[in-house]
C-alpha cells in the first residue's frame, strides 16, 4: 500500500509535524531534521530535551512539497464546528477514558499497599525469631556463655538493636503506605490527536503544491529573490546527500553535515549569495574564513544564478603563508 504525503500542519505560516512516526520518517528516509519545540511533562531541563511538534525551516517545507513527499494543511480551518451532539459524544468518551485510567491507578496503589503490608509481616516474623534465640541463649549457665565467641550481653544488645530497627522499618513502611493512600495523586493522560476528531476534515484543507497553498493564503515562502536563493541552495546541498541545520550561531545560513547530526559534526558553514551580481566585500571573505577556521569548519559561499537555476559553491578556509 502506497504511503500518502506527510501532513505539514501550518499555523501562522510555519510548518509543524505532530506525528512521531512522521518525524522519524522525515529524518531516516528524507534527511530532514527540523527542530523539536515541544516540552515534555515532568522534565525540569526543558531547554535540553524537547518533544513534538517538530518545527521545520521554510526551506525544508518547500523541499518536501516540491518533491511530493509532504502536503501543507490549513490546520485552523480544518477544525470545523463540532456541534453540540458531537461535542457531547467526545466529552463522554473523554470521561470514560479518565475513569479507566483512575481505576488502573487505584489497582497500582493497592498493589503497593499489599507489598508494604508483606514487608511489615516479614519484620514481625524476624523479630519473633530473634526473641526465641535470645531466650535460648539466656537458658545457658553463665560460665558456658562466657566461652562463647560473643558475650551474651553483646548478643542481647545486638538483637535488641536489630529488633528496634526492624520495628521502625515496619512502622515506616506502614506509615508510608497510609500516607501514600491518603495523599495519593494521579496523572491522567488524555490523548486527543486531531485526526481522531469527527469534526476534523484534513482532506478538504490540504495542498500538495506551493501555488495552491499560496492561493489559500496559508503559505507565501519563497516570495523574494533571497528566499528563492535559499531554497535553491538547500535543494542543491540536500540533493548531494548533506543534512542541513540552522547556521546562525556560526555566522552563516546553514550548517552542513555529511550525515545525521546525531552521528556527525558539521563540516561546513554555508552562506547564501542571492545572485552573481550581489556585492561581496573582501573583509567579509576574510571574516568567513577566520570564523570557519576558528570553529574547525570550512565556509561555503553558495551563489545562485536565477537565469539558469545553477548553484555554485566556493569553499573558504584560513591558511598560513610560507
């Protein structure tokens, strides 16, 4: 069965991917990495580990649509008015899902309480066994106890300490169980992807070409010579097998990787030159060369000629004389 185009849900003229399988497919099959922007629940370092949605660069979205690998979806207008009956049906199913999850959480809590009570019974059994041992040691005469490797008093003291510690452990376990039961909190996860909603109509608001998306008013990239040059350079480098990321931190437009950025460091920093007639000062060439060498990368100057749609690249790196 042939797979359809990956839906890129457009909001404020930015393309997002919400499905985890689509995110994996874009990265493994098509070399499109994007940038995860969603926060993960119960995770403190939100600036390190992020989740869906995946935000695509405009050039990535244009590349996928031009190749027929994705379509642009007007996500806002795809959500129709549900009406009272549909909304009531959805709310009932949501409440049932919450009840099922609460029941599962209560079963898990009961299993923990049973485990705590079992631990308490084991502590009591060990204490009774030690008391029998103490009674047995006390039944011997004093002279025979002196020949023992450990004095009877020390044995009694040692057993008393163990008994007290086990008793405290049992009390702590019991207290923990009661406290956990009294102040138990449950996290309820309610999954509601748009594709499962009855009033979500994606097919009537999907666009497989940039021209149709532009006519619908949801997408207008590229609209300037600079933007068209960026798309051409991205298409050229991606066609040669490179992975591309945002290169702003390194003084360029793209970071160019020989493979998946999770496995490789970038080899190049690429800057886009809109046309052969764009002026380029010598100081800019020197700055790009020095910056690229300082970050252990070569700098690419990628020039796009709109007349023949050809991209020409020049590599710059700092070299010593003599």
